[in-house]
C-alpha cells in the first residue's frame, strides 16, 4: 500500500510543470522579454493570486505559449492583451483597466491626497486667522505693563 | 480529561471577560472605586485561563493526541517536533486561540504595568479590552472550538501543509499576531480616552510604548513572512501584494503613522483627535485583516480557512467594534481640541505630512485589496487587482514619504528657519548625483533602480547629518552623542533601516538577472560572471518527504564560491510538491538556483537568478525593528509616574 502511495506520488509530481520552462523560451531575447512582461500582467485562472509567469498550472503554460505564438506572428503587446481578454474576460488582467467604475479604484489615492491637502490648507488658514485676531486688548496690555514694571 | 478541563476553562474565561467588561466600565461611569479595582484581577484571570487552554492544546499536538479534530487534520506523527508545535497555530482554530491568548496577555501586561495610570482610565482600558476578548472567545467557542473531539480517533493525522513546514513560517504567525493584537490595547486606550473625554500628553506617553511594541512585532512578522516567501516559493519574490499580505501591511502602515502622531500629542499637545482616530483605524485594519484571512472571502495563496459562517461572525465583531468606535469618535472628537500651535514649516507639519502619506498609502492598499469584491458586488464585474496596480498606485506615496523624511526629522518643533536645513542641501545634491550616475550606468533604463538607490542614500545620510547636528558646535561632541536619549537613537536606527530596505527593494526589482535553461549533468553556464555547474542530481528520502536534490557548484572567474543544493520535494501525506531553492547569500547579491523537472530529451531545467541587494530588504526590516526596540527602552517610558506630575495640563471634555 505504502509503495503504491510513493509511486502515485512520483507520478503526480512528475506531472507538475514549473513556471516558464526552458522549452518555452524564445530564441529572440527581445521577443522573450516582451513575452515575460506580458505574462507578468496576466493572471493564472486556476491559481489564487499568481501571474501566468510564476504559475506551475497547465493553463498558465498554455497561455504562456499562446502569448509567445502571437508574438512570433507579429502582434503588438496591446493586441495580445486584447486577444486574451476577449477570450477569458477582464479577470485575467492583474492591472485592472481604468474603465467605468474602475476609475474610482485608480483615482482613490490621488483624490484622497488632494482632499486632504485642501483640508489642511483650510485648517491652516483658519488657525492663522484665529491667531492673528487674538491680539491683546488695551486693558490686558496695561495690566501686563503694570506687572512688568512692578516686577523690576 | 485535560482537554475537557481546557475547554471548560475557556468557558470560564468567557464568563470573566463578560464580567470584566461590565463591572469596570460601570464602575468607572458610576465612580465606584471597588468595582474598578476588580479590572486588573479579572484581566489576569482571563489570561491564566486562556494560557492554560493554549498549553493543553500544545501538549495535545506534541503528544499527537488524535482524539482532537484539529490535531487529526493538522498533525502527523512523522512531523519534526518543531512543526508539531508550530502546528498549534498553523490552523484556523489554534491560530484563533493564539489570537485570544495574546489579547489577554496584553490585557494582563496593561494591568501589570498600568499601576500608575489613573484608576478610571485603567478600568476603562481593561474593560474595553475584556469586551474584545469576550467577542473573540465567543467566536472560538461557538464556531471554531479547538477542543472538538472525534468519535473514533484515527491512528495517524493528515499532516500539515508542507509549505508551512519551515522555520521562517513557524514563527511568522505568532509575531504577526502579537502585532495585530497588540494594536488592540492601543484601541482600548483610545476608546477609554473617548469615554473619559480626555486626551493629554500623559495619554500620548502611555499609548506610545504599546503602539511601538505592536509595530515592532508587525515589522518582524512581515519581514519573516517576506523572507520565507523569498526562499520557499521558488522564484525569489519578496512581496506579492497578496490580500493576506496586505492584511498585515495595512495595520503596519497605520501603526507607523500612529507612532509618529502620538509623539505630537505627547510633546506638543496637538493632533489629538487625529491620533485617536488612527488608534481606532489601526486595530480596525487588524480586524479587517483577520476577516480577510479567516473568512477566505478573498481567496489567495495562503488562506487556509474557508467557512462563510465564521466570516459572518467576524464581520459582526468588526461591525460592532469598528463601527461603534467610529460612532463614539464622531460624538466625542470635537471635545479633543488641541492647544499646541505651530507654523507651516515645522516638525509638526512634517509629521502631519508623514501621517497623511502613510494613511493614504494604506487607503490605496485597502481599496486595491477589496476592489475585486466591490466590483463584483456592485457592477457584477469579475476582475483582478494585482502587483502591477499596487506598484503604480502605492509607490509614489512612499517615495514622497522618503523624500520628506530627513527634512522633517531635522526640522525643530513649532517653527523652523531655512538655516535648519543648511546641512541637508549638500546631501540632497549628492543623492541626486547618485540617481543621475546610476541612471546613466545602468542598461535597462528603468527609473526604479536609480530613484530607490538615491532615496536609500538620502535616508541614511539624513540620519547621519541629524546625529551630527545633535552633537552641537562645541567640543565634547562624543559625550553629547553618548548622552542622547535612547528614543533618538531608536529614531535614527529605524529611519536608517527604512533607507536600507528601500535600497534593497530597488536593487532587486531593477537589476535582477534571470536565466532559464536545460542542463545535463556536468554542464555549466555563466550568468553575469557567475558560473553554475550541475555536478549531480540524486533522488533521496527525507523524514516525511521524497526529494530530487541537485548538487550545483557555483564559481566566479574560476574561483570556487559555494556548493548549492536546490531540491524538488514531494510530501506524500499532503500530496504536495515544494521547491527548495539553493541560495548563496552575499552582501551585494544572492545567487538563487532552482532545479526543475527532468526534461524528456534528458537533462534538467535549471533556473538561476542573480538578485542584487536581496538581503538588504530583510536586514533593513530587522534594523527598523531594532530601532523600535531602542526607542521602547527609552528612560521616559520606564519612569512611569508622569501622571502625578502637576505641570501636565488636562483637557476636559
């Protein structure tokens, strides 16, 4: 029984491919670089949070090969992205596009930054005004003069 | 029998937690001293009971007591002892028990160290803390009881995720939890202050050590996790913007902001409402993190619990505590008026900028993390938010933070003149020169490398300049330097650590070299000056796994450097393969070798990475934590009796 388990294990093991395999690598280094950067932006559909560049899953390998095939055929990076998104949906994009409600996602940080800046500026203005209006009254001034002169 | 007693003691602890919530809080409201006096005792009792239960669970794991369900599903007799123990918190039930243990531990510490606190404040702090404990104990007992028995105990367990069988990961969760949960005590302080209607310099001084401790633990925990990912996951990444990572990163960012704003409260009697809000947010993000990890709502690489019922329970806890706290804040915040005034150019302003940038970068991470969920719920769009988004959206704020850091930390309080920065100008120009030089020298022409490098130098040099300025103009500089308070050394160390981490991140991101090829035994390859020779590949057996281990010789210009042994392991019990990289670590670069499958045409797939400055990332994290530790041991936190001094003004609500 134990032996069978070991053997089974070896079979499963051998079936597991590694991320980018030597056989996939293209001979043209420029194209290969482009392939790598494209596949780093594409999500492996089976995996939890991996790009197809890092993943060992079969579907990731298929997609990597697909990307490379399109590159050889002379497609541009955006054409390849569009091609894959058209087939698998925007779920594959690790960098979400800025369309529709996604604009909120992209603008969230910068907008909050601007709002915070505006708030700070207004607070600062108000505090400046409140400081400048806090001049001493005549009575206070004479009292201070009294204290100062009596002290010396 | 022991298991039943432990289960029972958890129930009793829940009872004490409920009492510990009601009696001290009521006592503080009604002004009954005898009720308030019960708070420390009740907190200590909760801790002892939970610690007992945790001890029993640990014993069950050590002895492989397969009558407990958690032990069956998470342990195995073949597992090395270290991982049997780590298995206690390597699962949902056990990790929640650890969470509760740390909650009560912090309460007990607060009770122990808080003798100098005003009685009503201490009672309220412990009361709020007990209420959190009660909520989580109820969660443990009703949805995830670690002491659930199985009717027919099996002969052996079902093992543990082999990825988790690693020293780096064995200690990663306890540190993270110490950090997460450590923020609960700051939260309790904030709520207690809102109930008291009073925030003063003394409050800032009490809160800071707790925040500091939590932040140190978070730093170590995150650092360990990142280091583990680097050497274990097989491609040498150090940060993946995974939801679970983000869950720990958000409280880290907020607690870093809180650390800085608490200084302003303590020293300048300003930014009070904001500091309270940060304290609430910091723990709020810890709760959100727990929710993300425990509910599995955003499934990711290392979520190991997937149970919607539990998710709803945590969501309720989150809603009650986070929502309730924010509501209370909205009611009472206006009472926290600040006395200290300051000019636009001053250290206060710089610290506000620090807080702003940290809070916004945390917000960016938060939005990015929950966005897939939001988009699906609101727009029915299934989409992903991955590293490319975070790199673009998050980095600018951190770059801005690093740019202002040395300037801000040299500025004096209240009002600054241009002369205060006179020594920083040359450093700034030097750093810009560094950026320019690396820009022209590098081949890839990416901006990350030079900018990160320049920022790292800027931070470290800024620290040195600041220390130099602190020595004054006259003779006896060394004496002065020696007499600097530990807090100042802590500040300098932590800031330098940040610089080193940024340096490392920039190096590894911008100048990594990767090589993938098929190698036959005896083949060698040269990758940017390093020669890798595949000497041998063997199939071996480990204690609970099978392995294919390669023997690789690494050399440079003909001189031998190291023998590396990358492995491909297979764990039959868990039916999981893992990769163990062969790493030659160095000051300036890591050589990282991974061996892959035997190829059909013969030979093995070998991936080699040259990772410049890799170690600087974690060295920086350690230095940051060390800086925090130095600051924690500053004299003014040990001389605790500030509360009784008269010269501290209190602001009444």
